[in-house]
């Protein structure tokens, strides 16, 4: 299988570099850790390694060293499409090289072979109360698949450490292949009461399959958006909650299903993936409050009213980025190229014009610029996917494309159990007292 061969050929040199860092340079200091970081959510502590993506505060995410516009330009596209194959992105993230059309299509073929979901998973989903949050259903479905884990089975049979990654890759491909089916089934079940098992079509790509299984009216248009959305949400280096959770749980040698289900549970938090449903809610609130797209002055006032009521303006600010998120820009360009007159797109554009200034005046947010969530719901809404609480599931499908290659490489490089050290408050106060006395 194509990804397997590529990883296998790169592995000796990566292992050598990794081993040399650990064995010969283990004592070299990377950075100091401050009290502020210890009590501040470990913010910015440089303590993780990944070669799959890197977030530059000044320019945004780079996938294997490539910016979003470069990735969207370089990856092969399905015939007649403007947005690349998701399989090509998966190849790029996993292997570190831009694939040829054949290589991208080989990943798509691999997914088509593995997309079948066992019946008991649908039964389980159907038996859940209808009001269950779709992220809960999604995470449960992933967990339900766990008994098919090649990694777990082979581990219990006595797998050698240096081939962990092969079993991890098997699970990763099986899992990512099934996610569009699960997500689309949850969508049709929860909001339309449909119980029919969606069918993956081997002649269509990942994005087109998803669009068709979702049952949207404009399948071709939505397939383009689905590809863009999954690509943009795939990876954001490894310190964010969903990626870090996958890494942490995986470091205990929990298989990819167990690890990704945990990752989804982190993604479901309001400060992480759930933010995208809140962003669109805020935009629609503005629209209904003002009876349409407001004037700049009205929007300025509405933004201040939101802040004065103690709420954040969703879609703005970022823990690491200090510029507009290139994932926001890519989605805004997508919308402006296809439906520039849409009211919500015009409103999102106006918000982009007004809100950064408001946040700057308030002076709290370190980054007053938009993040990925400021526009993503608007695009879904345009294509008729208007159930806000489903949006995080879409994020989850995308996120799997980044966290599973990370999982595979973590096993390939023999990354150890993650175990940071804790201190008590008194110990921390002692550190401060000693620093003051010195
Ligand atoms: N509106 C109002 N206040 C904001 C703000 C916003 N959009 N963004 C930051 N602030 C405030 C913070 O609440 C914080 O206030 P306090 O000091 O009173 O606690 C202060 O500015 C400093 O925060 P920061 O250091 O700039 O930002 P953080 O790293 O703490 O948080 C967040 C980053 C993204 C969580 C934050 O900007 C926020 O809450 N934004 C709105 C929600 C949102 O868009 N979340 C989606 C993030 C993207 C993502 O990860 N998706 O999965």
C-alpha cells in the first residue's frame, strides 16, 4: 500500500535523527518555563515535536512547510474541480511530499475499500435518544469501531515495537475512510429521522461521497466545500486540545480509535471546535437584531454590546496566531468567488472590517483578527447545512486527517509515554520566593 511504502523508505533516517537528539543532545536546554506558563495552561511551552504542521504566529499554519494557498495550488484536483483531493492532502501530511495525481487517487481508492461500517454501529446510533449532541454520537461511533482495531489486536498478540506504526497506519486508514459515512449518517438520522445506511461510491472522491451522503441539494458545490473544509481543519500543530489529546492518549499505546474518540471529546469543548457553531449563531443574531446586514455603526455598537455583556466575540482571537487566520482567508475567498451576494457572507465581511477595531479598542485580546471559525459556519449555511450543532462533527472529520498521521509517526519514532511533572501551589510559591531572594 502506497503510504506504507513511502513511510518505510523514510523511516531509517527519521529514526536516526530522532535517536541522535534523544541520546546525544538530551541535555541541551530548549527554553525556560515560567510560573505564568505553569499556571497558564502550559501556553507556548516548547515541549512537543511534530513535522506534519507548524503554526507560525505571523503567517499561520504550514502543512509540511507549505502555506494554505501553496497547498491548495499544488495538490492534484478531481477533474473539473477547483479544490484538491482530500486523499492528496492525506498523502502530503503522512509522507511529507506533494503527491502526483496517481498517488492522491491511490489514497482515495484505499479509503473506498475501507469505508464500509459494520451494522452494529448504526444500530447503536439509532438506539440513542434523538436529542443527543451529534459530537457525542460521533465519538461513540468511533469508540464502537474500536473492536476492529488492528493495532489493539496485534498488540495483544505480541507485536514488535518497530512495527507499531504499520498497525497504526492500518487503523488510521480504516478510521478516516469510515468517518464521512458516520458523520453523514448521524446528520440524516438526527435531523431528518432517516435510518438508511449511507453507501460509499468507489467512483467518487472523499468530498463528493460526503456531499452525496449528506443529501444536500447542490452536491457538486458542497463537495468542493467539503474538500476545502476537511483540508483546512486537518492539522494545527500538536498543542491544540484535539491534537494533543490524540497524542497523549496514543502515548499510552491506546489504539487510534480510543485516541481519536478522546480527541473528539476535546474538540467538542466550547473554547475549541464548538466555537464554530457559536460564530454563526452570533452572525445570525446580528442579522435578526438589525433586520438584515447592518451599517458599520450599528455593527460597531452590537459588538460593544456583546463585549459589555461579558461575552466574547466568537470567531475572533487566537491562542497562537497574531494575524488573520489563513484558513479564514481561504474560506472567505471561496465564498466571494462563488456567492459574494449572500447576506451572511456580506455580514461576515463587514464583521471582519469592524470587529478587529473594536477588540483593539477594548485592548484585551492579544489577536483581534478572525480565526477559522469566523466564516466556516456561514459557508455550511449557504449550502443548506443549517444545524449549527453539527458543525463540530465536520471539524472532527477534518481533524482526523491530521491527527492520525501524527499518531502513525509517533509510533514509528517510538515516542514515549507523555508524563509532565506536577508541583503543589506551595512548591510554586517557594520557587517564586527563592527567585526573589536570589
Ligand atoms: N472577544 C472578547 N474577548 C476576547 C476575545 C474575543 N474574541 N479573544 C480574546 N479575548 C479576551 C480573552 O477572553 C481574555 O480575557 P481575560 O483576560 O478577561 O480572560 C483576553 O482577551 C486575553 O486573551 P488572549 O490571550 O488573547 O486569548 P486566549 O489565548 O486566552 O484565548 C481564544 C484564545 C480563541 C479562546 C479567545 O480568543 C476566544 O475566546 N475567542 C472567541 C472564541 C473563539 O473564536 N474560539 C475559536 C478558536 C479557534 C479554535 O481553536 N477553534 O477550534
